[in-house]
C-alpha cells in the first residue's frame, strides 16, 4: 500500500477490522451514535497526548493515568474488550490478515494496490 493510504486504512468487508501494515485491528463499533463516537475519539486523542507529555516529563504516575484513560476510551469505542458483534465470530484483533479468514480479501487488496502503483 502507498503512504497516501495511511489516512484511511482499509476496512474488512464485514466492518470489524481495519488493516494497518498487514495486521487486523478491531474497528470502532459502528452502532455508536456519531456524536458519542466523536466524543470518545476526542477523549482518546487527548489521552494519547497526555501519555506523550507525561512520558516526556518522566512522570510515571501521570503516564499510568493517561494510559488508563486511553484504555477506557478504546473500551468505550469497542476497540478493546468483548467484541461488539454478537454472532459469536472470534475476535482476530492483532492477527495478520494474511493468516486469517480475511486472507483472500486482503491478498486481492494488496494486489490491487500493487497494480495501481505500477
């Protein structure tokens, strides 16, 4: 994939995962109301900034609190914790797409992007 694709990582056909550098990462729950989702994304970004600031300052307690805030935001978004889907399908978070049930889809995606870059 090209660097310009970084702004919008591919989403699996079922909408459960985004793919970053070939790895599946659980997508946010699409059933969240847009305003609630934006609120949680804003909280996540603020917490990530707080992690960086605390780590630059060498403040272990503040870093731990900020990491906890990141975790809570990701849980609320559905990116961590129990899967947000209810059909019993396993959670493949952090697995390589090429070694998953998405392998054929991912290979076609890679091939398309390779062909487009030629």
